[in-house]
C-alpha cells in the first residue's frame, strides 16, 4: 500500500508515514523532494512523521493549501498542542516568549498587523523604487570595481534587502554581521535549543535598545513611529522589529541568489528577459512560484475537526501546507516543473495565503524586480565560477537558498 | 459588475492593487483596501475577477448581476 493518508473510515497508519523534511534530489535541487512527489501522487494529503516523532498532515495541492490557509479553524497559534515544529529550539521558544502576530490568530493578529500594513503597501513601496535602484547600483559598482569575481550572496543578494529593511526599521546597517548571524541561527534546522534561545534573546535586547534610543531621538523609521504611538510596550516593539528584520532580509536574499542561479542555468529564458525588460514583473512571479523558498511547509494546527481532500484532520492535529508542491500543481500551472518566464504565475502561493499572507510582499517584489533586471543588464557576461554540483544549497534551513554563489563576468 | 470590499476581512496584502490598479487602492492610514471604481468598465472585469480569486482574505465581493 502506498497511500499514507488516513481516510475518513481508517486511522492514521504510522508505519507508512513519510519522514519529513525529506531530502531533495541532487540532480534537481530546485524541485520538491522526490519522496514527497511520490507520496502526493498516491494521495494529496500525506501523513508525515517529523524529527521529534510527532505527526503532521502534509497538504500538497493548490486547492487544499488555499482552503486550509484561508480557514480560521486552522490556527497559527504556535502555543497550541499539536502545532508542528521542524526545530526543537523554536518549539522551546514559544513556551517562554510572547509570540509575534506571525504566530497569533485574529483578532490579536489583525490588530498588530494593521499597525504595519501601510508601511509595506504597494504605493509606499513604489515610492521607494529610486532608492532601491540606487542601492542596487552602488552594490554592483563595488562588485565591478573589485571584479571580475564575487560571491553573489555576500556581495549582492544579502546586503541589498538588509540595507533596505534597516532603513525602514531605523536599525543601523553597520550592525549587520550581528543580526545576520543571529537570524541565520533562528532559521537553521540544525541549531540547538540553546543557540536559538540565545540568538532570539540577543536580538530582542538589541532591538529594545534601539527602541529606547528612538524615544530620545525620534526619526521617520517604523520603530520610531511605534514608540511614538505608544500602543505597544518596548518588549512588543522589540519583538515586532525582530520579526520584520529577520523576515525582511533572509527571504529576499535567498530569492535573489536562487533566481540569479536558475536564470544563468536557463540561458534561453534569460535572453528572453533581456530582450523584453517589461517581462520582469511576470518573470519574478514565475521565479517565486518555481523556486518557492518556504520549502518545508507553512504550519497550522486544527482547532476543530476539518475535512480536507478526503481526510478528516482532527482537532489538535498539525498540518504543513506545502506551498512548494502547490506551486507545481499541474491543474493550476500546466508543465509547472519547467521555468517559463512568460507564464501567468499570479496564482502562486509562495507568499502563503489567508490573513497571514506575507506582509512584505510588495517590498520583496520591488527588490527582486530591480535586483535581477539591474544585475543582468550591468553584468551581461555573468556566470557561475564553480561547477553546478559544488553550489552550496541550504538544505538545512527553514528558508531555502544558497550559502554562497561564486560568480565571474 | 459591482465591486465591494469587506474591510473587516482585508489584510492589506495588496494583491488586488497589483492586479487591478484601476479599481483598487490602499488607504494611507492603515494600508487597507479601498475600491476606487465600484462599477468598473467591462475590459477590467477579468482583472477584477482575478483579484477576487487571489485575495488571500476573501475580502473582495463581486456582484456580477449588477449592471
Ligand atoms: C521573497 C521573499 C519573501 C517570501 C517568499 C516570504 C514568504 C512569506 C510567507 C510564506 C509568509 C506566510 C507565513 C504564514 O502564513 O505562516 C510570510 C509572512 C510574513 N512575511 Fe514574508 N516573505 C518574503 C519577504 C518578506 C519581506 C521583505 C518582509 C518585510 C518586512 C516580510 C515580512 C513578513 C511578515 C511580517 C510576515 C507575517 C505576516 C502575518 O503573519 O500576518 N516578508 N512571508
């Protein structure tokens, strides 16, 4: 029997459960793990066993992922029993620290999120384009000056979104080594509970310090405004700032690096983009779909029994919404295992779905569009400086990406 | 077609503004969505339907009967 899902009449078959996360194929590191593909071919809702022996349902189809993430009966509260965690340290953290709105349900989630929606709304981000363009050009100027070799991750993909989120939050970019190292520990699937706890605590102390400074020296930044509004205390401002700082640079950085790599591997697609710069918006949607860097699922826990894809998810059971397989769903994206920059990929769920859908998506889009268009325009001969087999993919991170990408031009 | 928005549901992700900028905008104060053209011309209907489909919070209400 290959199906690993419990149907309404049966009970969960633990022996048959898929070990998750499953390894990706070395040959196709942009594709979902072969074991997940095999399991979803048998049944779209897959029983999985996580690292700690707990179970969760993998939701693999586009329709079901949208159903679950759009249904309030699936809770984002990380403190509930059964909420699936992929890292011991992060699970420990929620027991000891107040969660951000990322791991809360409405109405509290909506109250806190709405304090920030205007900062990331489409027209606000559009107005930032000249500044993002200038930062992009400055990074490339420096790369060209020191070239013709660089690490595209350290010299371009990581600093661009880091500088931007620092400017928005009012955090000094000079401290980037400090917060990037700690953010990396929070995303590592290997980090010990102690490493996660210490990284989180140090980031919070650091951001609370910045909030105190803004009280004395206010400026136009988000942290300064939250202090002036006085609705949140310093601890809450620090944890909100921590969420934005961490979510705001690792994700986009990995998308820039992976996109650059996959475009260099698909010269026909890259040529198309170069010939038709207006294609860049749609191209970024297709890259978000194809690469889906949130590669281990979006976690929720059922607050009630809910039927999904022929399976009853019982109250207290965890689900992982696999946005990466949903974005390869043949019924929504025919031929989805192929990158096609001309495709209409607008229905992808790379930013999630439901009320938690990515707050920073307009910013991420603008950064990706500007970064990729400018990179390939200014460095037309850009190519990897190492064999593809040696590119360090970050399999052991919550956010998929590259540890480094040596390039030349 | 009549286009309405349920601001209680809106989460300000901005997908609709990106998909049909002639019909949707975001409020300066809180980024929640405003309908700027409640009865959009026919050539925008597909874009509005797509915006309603991809709205993560199902906050866009379409009345296709309304003439
Ligand atoms: C390509 C880059 C990015 C990707 C793929 C991405 C992906 C995601 C996903 C999938 C979620 C939903 C999580 C869930 O439902 O549990 C999310 C939420 C979030 N993202 Fe992003 N993100 C990106 C960039 C950014 C940026 C630049 C920011 C900037 C500040 C940001 C801030 C947030 C925040 C605050 C949330 C929580 C929203 C909520 O819970 O209401 N993200 N992101």
